[in-house]
């Protein structure tokens, strides 16, 4: 893995072609498009993380949406899930604006970075275990680069939780045994023998299935974000 900083890592991620099924799918979606976005030039590549290199809080999702991040080239940008997430980040004072429409819309995150364990849009929003494992090296490297400042992580959904635990181990934190189970509101401390501990928080994913049914409400999401941000030493409102 390249030893450069986050900009180098982001460029390498965007050029990855390691998973044939995901390459074929993301590029097919970019060619055929959705009628509502017929005038867009889709990104159609792996989507790197978004946020400052000295982030104290990391938000970890699942994978880019076919017509969201795969279209815009930025995490959670241009889809309903992103609408919910960025609104909540703005409400608690961690984002400069409540909407994320395109990569050049001026949105800034304050002390927060957003990434995912799988960087390509998968068919039916379901990466395979092999695709998850292939992509893990990118997440491990991102965690290593963030480690000097990173103090808390919010993991959105059980898939991200299961994918992230081995990556935390790979990046030098100690995951408790037996492995902690995912739950909304779960809080786990990951020890670090040669650095600061990391606080891990579980949160239901901001998918339409969860937000439309009320399984995850804006209030629930804001509460997790405020708690995690406070643990990370970030100010919220």
C-alpha cells in the first residue's frame, strides 16, 4: 500500500479496478444513467473518503449509491441517505450546509471525515464478502493516516460494523473478544497500546428503508452524532 498521505490514498482508491463485478456495474450505471440525471457525467469510479485529514470523528457507511456517490464522486452526495446524514451533521454544527448535491457545492465538514468499507457502488447495494475483504486494505490505510487525531467512529449499519472491526485491528487498535455485536446506540472502546483509545458507536444506517419507516429518526441520528462528537472533543450545537 502507498505510504503517502490521504490525497495520495484518495487518488489510488479512485483508480482501483480490483473487483470485476463492481467495475462492470459502476461503469454500466454511469453509461446508462437514470433519466432524472441524463445530463450528468457520472463519476463511475470508486468513491474516496471525504473530509479533513485531521478529522477527530469518522463516519463509516456501507458503499456508494449507484446514482448518488457513483454519480457525484463524493460520499453520500446526491441521494436520499446523504440528505438525511448531511442535514443531521449541519444541525449539530459539524457541516457548513445542510445539503450535499455535487462535489463542487462548497460543502465543508468540521472535524469529521466520511468513508465506507466498500468504495464502489454494488448491485442491489450488496457487496459480497470477497469484495468487502478486497477493499479492506484501503480502509486500514485510511485509519492509519487518521490515527494521530481520530478519537471516535460512528458506524452506520451492521454491514459496516462487521467490515470495520478487522480494519481497526489492522490499523493498530485492539478489538474486544468476543467481538462486540452491532446495535443502534452501541458504544465500545478500542484500546491502543501505542496511542489514544478509539470510541466506536453503532447507528442504524441512514437508508431510506430505515428513515422512511421511522426505525431511524433525525433525533436518533443527531443524538449519536452529538455523543460521538463530544467524545472526540468536537463542539456541537
